[in-house]
């Protein structure tokens, strides 16, 4: 009589036991290691800006407020570092004042033409780029990917800057006017004068690259 072999059954059983113990081992092995979130660079000025934009509560410790992740009030569902938010608010107010400044209009023909036609794409890009530059300068985080200051302020290397008639910022008075508009915007947001002074130092550090 034909006797049914037990071999296939034994093989299947062996595979199942092997797989089971492999899975139970694996469960232990894949326990993810504790991953520390990356430490973002900051400075006392960046922390102060972050503290300020959250209401400037005197009982709140300032340290750590710059890199604190908070809800972005202008982009629902997104988070933003408090220090970056403060900088973006100042930049936004500044660009609005600069856009209406007749002394500086000659440098911004492309942007003013776009905005005049209801196209705010370039404005939004400049807002991001200027915010990145200032965030990097203030916090030390390497977030700026735009042009060098010399290239961004030369019509030969950046056609959005000026025109054939206005190729560079050749005038220190215009530089002062531009920074003055940023100061006005910051004052309008009630940024403390000591903070405005520190931002001014950073902005003036670019003057030699921008005034050509
Ligand atoms: C105070 C220091 C300044 C800083 C930190 C600064 C920063 C910047 C940055 C980051 C950009 C964008 C570059 C890119 O995305 O690659 C930019 C563009 C520009 N900047 Fe400045 N800038 C300063 C002063 C000035 C001054 C004094 C003027 C003119 C009087 C000026 C006129 C422009 C113009 C016309 C553009 C191109 C705008 C556009 O996108 O249409 N900037 N600047």
C-alpha cells in the first residue's frame, strides 16, 4: 500500500517555525533608535525676534524662542520657526513700503510692473528670498539659496534688478533710503529699537557688496 510521505509536512512546519522566530527576532531588532531632532542654530537676536512675535511676554524666557516651531498665521496648517515669522513680517512690511517709495522705484521696474498688473508671484518670491537671507544672517542657519548680494544688485547678472538705465545701486543715499524703509516697517510692527539697531548692523554689512 502507498504510504503518504510526511516529508512535505515537516518542511512546511520547519519553514513556518523559522519564519515565526525570524519575525519575532525582527520585531526586537527594528525598534527604532531614539532620533534626536536636529539642533537648529540660533542667536540671542533670533531668539528675541521669536519671543517678540509671540507677544513679548516679560515672564517668558527668551532663550529658545527663535527656533520654536509655531503655527504659521499666514499659511494654515503649516508650522514656522517663531524667529523666521518675525523676520518675514518685517520683510513683508518693508517690501510694501519700498514698493510705494518713488525714490527707489527706478530699481524695481519689473516687480512694480508685475504687481501693477495683479501678478504677485515675483513679490512672493522676493519675500521668501529676502526672508531666507535675513534668517541666515541673523540665526546662522544656512537657508539662503539666492544670488550673492553683488549679483542680485546688478542688472547685468540679475535682469529683475533695475534696467539698462539703472544698472547698479550707485548711491549711498538710496541704500540709506532702502534701510530707512525697513526701519519704518519694523517700527510699525513695534519691534523694540534695540532689535532694530541690531538688524540695521546686519543690513549695513551688505552695503559694500550692493553699492557698486
Ligand atoms: C539692505 C540690504 C539689502 C539686502 C539684504 C537685500 C537683499 C536682497 C535679496 C535677498 C534679493 C533677492 C535675490 C535672489 O533671490 O537671488 C534682492 C533683490 C533685489 N534687491 Fe535687494 N537687498 C538690499 C538692499 C537693496 C537696495 C539698497 C536696493 C535698491 C535701492 C535693492 C534692490 C533690489 C532689487 C531691485 C531686487 C530684485 C527685486 C525683484 O525680485 O524684482 N536691494 N535683494
